[in-house]
């Protein structure tokens, strides 16, 4: 915990420097938040220096869950100290929405915020994107602490696919890719016409699949510059892909990427859904037409781009907005609501249920027909031409059932707090899936500011559950977790 707080404070120093460069008036406030966070972190490390440094599975779950909570509590200090967000509830909601890469916001006017606060807001995304625990794994061995248990609890998706026998080397390789993509997108966005400040903020938000923007209109601010939106579409695609595949691609193992079953279906889903939405938008809805270049001018290109952008933003749970997809047609409102539950690839920074889980559930369901006809046959589920062990299939089915139950419970609680049906189901699905924009009063052109105080805390809990893949958090609420077996 102390190490995580130390990291958090160091990232706040980056925001402090940017605040000083822009002379935005909150430099001392962010610096104080940084010093406070680092002081608590170093003090915690000092007083626990002689404790047994051994992380087992149970400790891994505790560290991950409470690590995210502690990071969120310290991460809201820049907002509170600077006065950018005055309420503790709102500050915590904004912070945990950042770390969980949800992108839901309570801010009504983003563009009046100081540059230092805007950067810190984006950094919470970036820190949370690959996982603050994975970041710490590269350092933990220096303290004599093993990291595999933490990686298993934190790594997004049903499996933690290691690139290297040593977990620290795995974490480092993932972060090299993560940082490299961020720098590449920043450069391309700058060349495409964004200011450097906007470019770095949107890169931090894209690669983390977060969705915080520096503009009130999100990416709709650049609707007259298609190139900017296409660049972000490309990097959203990469962020929603398993980062292990990026590593293989850089190693020249392109065939391994193309043969990956999840990657193929991930790409197919995006292409198919984009065609469906683009056709409906073109013939049934009105979208802003690009005036950026005469060669791309017209309703057809604009319909395709907005369809592709919003499909990517929802499937990868990035949550950027170029248009209000909930106002296009009733069919598309239901369509996008269904996409809230899809998610990106396992091993990506995206939220949601994940494509891999959907594939294995569908495969297992289809095989039940065969098993019904051939009662004595052993018919295993296969993935990437390998047999999937039964306990993994059971785990995925349990995850899916639990996910849907939590979604229903989440919607019921929001309904009890006064939200209408559309807003309640949209808010629950969006929070649990870490999507960001929801439906109804919480739709793409609105925010979560008017949500009741208890509703904000409830959605914060759902965000944490979704980001840490349910079991990591919920297992702490079971009595047998705390008993020695």
C-alpha cells in the first residue's frame, strides 16, 4: 500500500510540473497533495519494513482491492485541495472513475479546469489502465516480495498470459508497449492538428480505454477533423486488443496474432457491427457531416466514421463521444446497450465481460446439443485448437451469471434511488462494464452530476467490481475467505 501511494504521489508531481508551466493557479495545491500522498506512503513503508514480505493468494486479493481503494482516496486530494471538486463524494467518484478507466464524470464544465487538474484526471486513467498493481510488480522484488499472486488478481481477463518466465519481466514488457503506444498516439494527434496538451491527455485516455476528454463535447469537438478521430479509432482498437498479441507482433510472430481466435472475432464483431450501425445511421439518422476535406465530405463518410468511432468506443469501453448514439434511432439505442456487455479482449485495458468469455460460453452452449445426443461422449470446449479445462469453463459461466445478477441488482438500486428505467439500467451496465456514457439522463451528452449521493457511491462500487473482474472484490465479502483452511 505504501509503495502504491509513493507511486501515486510521484505521478502527482508530473501534474504539479505541468501546472507550474501553464501557471494555472493550482500548482501549490497539487504539490501539497503529492507531498501528503508520498509522506503517507513512505511512512507506511517504514513502519512495515520488518514485516514478513510474503504474498500468497489471499494477500494478493487483499492488496489489489484495498490498493485500488487507497489509491482512489489519495487520488482525489488534488481535486479537493485545488477546489476543482468540492464534495468528497464527487471527488471520489471522479477519481475511481479514472482509475477504473470508466470515464463517467460529474463535471459539468471541463474546459474551465486548470491544466494541472486536467492532466491529473487523465493520469488516473493511465495509471489504472494497465493496472497499478502490475506497475508495482516491477519494483516489488526490490523489497523481497514476489509478484505472481498480485498479477493473477489484477490482470484483466480470464487468464494472465505471461510473456516471460519472470513476472517482473512480463510487467516491464507490457509497460514498454503501453508507454510506446501512448507516445506514438501523442505524436500522431499533434501532427493531425491537436495541441500538444490535448494530444497527450487524449492519448493517456485512449490507451487506458478511459475516455476522459479535455473538452465538454469530448471528441465531437473535432468532428470537422476526421483524421484526428481515425487516429483515435486505431489506438482504441489496439487498446482493446490483448497486449500479449502486440508483443508477439513486435517480435515478428504475426501469424500467431492472426490465428488467435479472440482477435479474429474481436475484429469481425467490430466490422459487422460498424456496417449495421453505419447503414442505419445513413438511412435513418442525422449525424454531423465532415467539412474537413472535400475528398471525404458527405453523409456516407460521416455515417461510417461516427458508426465506427462509437462502436469502438463502446466495445473497448473507452467511452469517447462524437455523437449522441442514444438519439439516433430506438433500434440503435438498444443495440448499443447490448454492446455495453461485450467488452474488449482479455489481456487488454478494456472493461466489460470480454470477447473470450462470450466465445467460450457460446461454444459450450452449442456443445450441449451434442452432449444431449451423445450422453457418454467426452466433448471438451476447444479454444485456439486447445482443450479448455472444465474448471475454466465453470469459472466463466459463474462469472457471467454473477455479472448479470449484479447488473440487475445495480439497476434495481439505482431505480430505488429515483432514476427512470432507461437511466437505471444504462447506469448499472455502464458502471459495471466501465463503459462511461450510459443512457437516459446519464447518456453521452449528459453526466453523473445529478445522480443522488448514494447513487454515486453505488456506481463507484460497481466500477471497482467491474474493473477487478468481480471475484477479486467479492471474495473478500465471503466468510470463508477470512478463515484458515
